């Protein structure tokens, strides 16, 4: 299988926050934002794998800023690493100031998707080949995050998490 690059999966979804998507404080519901991020991550994972993909986990979500009614919201998704059948997707959420047009980061998240065949069984995905220094750092960190998730889930012996252990030596 031929390796792909993070730019091959880049997905940008831009939308407007409508009244039906806001809470009593007129800010975007967290669940609505999670759905937007899930869709963007799904597109990025599908672009990388060219397969049906399913959300395996939401590894991290940080709601750093509220997103007010009427805001223009942009979700950017990129594959940071591909494993055997899974892909880590990093998402950045931006809001645009209505008057100045200046973008500021509102939230971020890390999702994991698994590629599946028509029967719903996991299937191999192409490897990811990072190109920039930033992509290489994300790529390396993805393995540590995966090992941590596996250790916490009881699916990996902490002694086998060599990349993770190296942080503490």
C-alpha cells in the first residue's frame, strides 16, 4: 500500500452558528460542535483510507472558548498517524470575528477512526508519511497517545509501552 501525506486528508468545514444550535446563553451547544468535528474527522479519515470509516474513540476534546450565535466556525481536520486499521485525526476549531474577520482558535480535539470493509470488519489503511517538522512531531506524539490509551484501557501492559516510558526516563 502506498503511503499518503497529511495534506492528502486535509479537510476544512466552515459553517454558521444558527439559533437552533445554541444554548440559553446563545452559544453553540457542545454536542453540536462534537457532531461537526466528527463529520470533519470522518471525511479526513475517509480521504486517507478510501474506505468506510467509523469513530472508534474521542480521545481528547477541549472546549476553550464559547462559540456565539452567528459565528463563522471552521473545523480543520488532518490525519496525524495511521496504524494498521486505525487513524488518529487531529482537529482544530476556529471562530472568525464578525467585524474584523480575525480567526482565533476556539477548541481542539483528537479522534480515532477505524477503516472497515463492507461487512463492518476492520481493514488495513495506507501508512502516513509526514513531510514537515510539525507533521513529524504530531506523528511521533500519536504513538505515545495510542500507547497511553491502550494502557488505560487495560489492553497493553505498561511495560510494553516503550515510547510512553521514554518520556519518564
